C-alpha cells in the first residue's frame, strides 16, 4: 500500500467521469501535438524545397504564385518569359547560378519540368539508375514518381497538357532514361527533361491546335517559364530583385519572403486551432475540478478515516493532488500518442503527405512542455478539493456518521 | 493506561463535556454510556487527540496529548489508537486486504501483508481478502473495520456505537469480537454506546448525561 496505489484506486473507481475527462484532455493535447507536428513538417518542407533558391524570375504577376509554381511546384505559373532575357541575367556578376525551367505538361499528376541538368545537383539528387537526358523526350523521373507510377528506365509515357492532367494529350511520348534517388525534396515528385522537349512538344501542339501556349522553335524567340537564381553573395538581395522588377519585363520573387508570407497566413489558422485545443484542455482541467469537488462529499468520510488512521493533513491533500496529477498526466500522454498516431495516419492515407508517416513519431521539444503543463493543471485542479481536505473536521465527520 | 483530568470542552459558551477525572488501566473494558448528545462522541474525540480540551490534561500511554502537534499527533494516533467508527467508513475503492494495509501504511509502519492476512483471518475473513467493501454484508464490513482498527496492535481500541443497528445475535457477536481482539493485543477497550443490551459486558462504566459524568 502506498499513496500512489491509493490515488490510482480512486482514479479507477470514478469510472465514467474519469474516462470523459481523460478523453477531453486527450483530444485537446492530441490536437495541439497534431498542429505542432504539421506546422513543423510544413515549415521544414517549405524550407527544404526553397533552400538554395535566392530568387525566382518569371513573368509579371503574383510573386507568391511565381514561387509556388517554380519552387514548390504547386501552382500554375504566371506566364512565360523570353529565354534570352533570362540568360542575360546569367552574366550578371551577382548571380552564381541560374537554372531555367519550363513548365506546362504533366503525367499522372506529376509535373514534367524542362530544365538543365544543374537542377539535379541543385536539389542534391543523384541518379539511382540510367543516365541524364541527351535528346528531346528523354526523361529522368524523381523517386516518388518512379515508385507511384511504376515508371522505370526504358518506360514510355505520354505527357498531357496542363499541370494537373485532364488536358489534351501530346503526340510524342517520353522515354524514361534515368531514375533519381529519393531526396525528401520536391524533385522526388518531378519528371525532369531537357528544355528542348518542352519546346518540341509545344511546337507540335501549336501546329495542331493553333494554340499560343508554349514556345516557338525559333532560337531568339524561345521562351521558358521561369528561372531559379542563386546569388554569389547575400549582398545581391539589396539591388538585384528591385533592378529586375523595375528595369525589365520580368518579375523577381524571393522564395524565403513568399514562404514566410504564406506561412504567416497559414500560421493564423494554426493559432486559432491551437486556441481551440487549449480550450479543450482547460475544459478537461475544469472537469477534473468538478469531478474531484463533487467526489469530496463522499470522500470526506474516507479522508476523516485516513486522518483517524494516522494520515497527516499534508498526506490526505497529497492523495487528492496525486490523483489529479495522475489523471492529467495520463490524459497528456494519451494525447501525445493520439497526436502522433493521427499524423502517421494522415501520412498513410494521403499520398501527398507520405513523408509524414515517417516523421510522425519524431518527438518535439514542446512535448516536454505539454507534459509539464498537464501536471501543473492537474495540481491546479486539485487545489480547491485539497484545501477542503486539509480543513476537514475529522471528529465531526466521524461523529456525523 | 489513560488519565483525563479536569477536562472541560466548550463550544463557545456551551459546555459540551466536563470530566473531573477519568482513569483507565491497561486491558480494562470501558463503556461510555448515555443518550445521544450526552457527550460520548466528544469524549472519544478527546481520547484520540482529534479534539483538544478547552482545559485539563489528557495522558494516554504515558503521552501527554497537549505536547503533540500536527503530523506527530496524527502519527501517534495511528500507532496507538484503533478506532471502529459507527458507519465503518471502509475505503470503497480498495479491497478488504488493502483497507487493512492502508491502516498500516497511514500509521507510518511498513506494510506487512502477513500480519494483515493474519488479522483478517482472526476475524474470519480469510476468504474475502479481494472483495470490495460494497460486496460485503454489514457484519462482514464491521469485521473488516475491526481488523483495520487492531492491525497495528493499538494500546487503545475504541468503538463508536458498534451495535446500534444490529440484532441481538449480531450485537453479541460484535461485542465478543471487540473484546477478544482487545485481549489479543492487550488493549484497553472503550466502547461508546447508548445500547442497553451490552451494559452487562463491561466492568467499568462512564455514564454521561448532558455533558457531565453521572
């Protein structure tokens, strides 16, 4: 027999009330953990994908859209720009690297990206099999693309017009000549090919449909969608974007700035959800207060007899505090489990969130705080009942019978 | 075994109990008799140190209770006094055995499961160790309460109205249980009761009426 066993017996005894409070706590803590993990993963994914890209140049329009299209590959691009104009920036002494990118087609929901081989190095990717492209319609597929579409070296597929599928098909099929190793970055979900492939695909397309999308075969008038720029030194941040925006028909957008802007909008939603989750935790704590307080009417006899049997005032308060803390910690621990489990399930169920499945069980430093907070709220919840227990008139309660 | 001297206990201006002198020897059986409201409960509370006298001294087992404070008094009570309350007050969330172990634990002794079992066996409950109090009959529950009171080998065994709600047969059995258990640990037995049926069993009596010894 000890204090812990006694408190635990009370937790078990109060069945339904305990279960409900536990559930409330669990949901609140679970939601907080879920939000923490999701925003950590989202932020780190955004950071990873934007890493090494100091500036995106493309057609005028929304800078956020340009970044979403060119860096995160989730939005349609703002338009096309002349290749020549993009290449002129390559000669700027402030630019260390410029990689042109042409978008427009997709296969099975994966984007076909016309670019130069430097893009592979930029993402720190390497070939797992095969070789790089050296002719139009040679394609190198990212690891996710290979895994999900089943494409392997030697495979043949036809791109469709548009970035989400559903557009018209192209006559010329692509040939898979290489497969990339997984990197955990956006390149895993891309199909890379030479710029020429995109030009040729759209030249055919234009001839057939008299559609103005895409680029002309004429060298000087060739177009790309955008270009990723890496600065030689951070000093370039000061002048280059402003120069491009003011003096050319191009638009320059900073991925770091746009991602932060996006995240601040997203962060507001997270904050609101987190407030709701906190509300659940507070409701659970209040539930524990009410449950303990109501139990005190019956418990006063137990407390009186415990005092009679030799327990000090401090010890009977300890029983109540421990009971409340046990309940709160159990709720917090179950909530942590629930949060992690929910994230892993999102990862399992949604292919786009697959990396979450493996990231789900990594612990966050904030989780230690959640446990500390739970214990603190457990202590707070027990304060009033414990005070009642402290002041109980043992002789009167026992005599009352 | 205990001496109460010049005791007065007042609630405000009202005198609840006055005992000029009450002395009991080791192993004696005492009955505090009197109708309800006569001061029996107050007398018991004074003996156990739960209540302080307004004036006078109480010495139990050589210990002047006025010299003990706070948790020291609680600990003294746990080790010296065995108490069987009228309503028993077993802890409902604990088994029969755990209720008895709780008494050892709260008295600050190391829990001795063999002693707890032996005590429960001596009151005839060896087969009900894992039962919850809610699954016990009134008689069985009273036996648990007695076992809980004597498990620490108290010098003073106190019972408050132990036979109030029992029929003649059970009242006699309860009394027999209390006396045999008190004898077993050589404890002084003090029973507060207004039950006329059990008067004959006690050689020593303290008759209270309106807070005074008659």
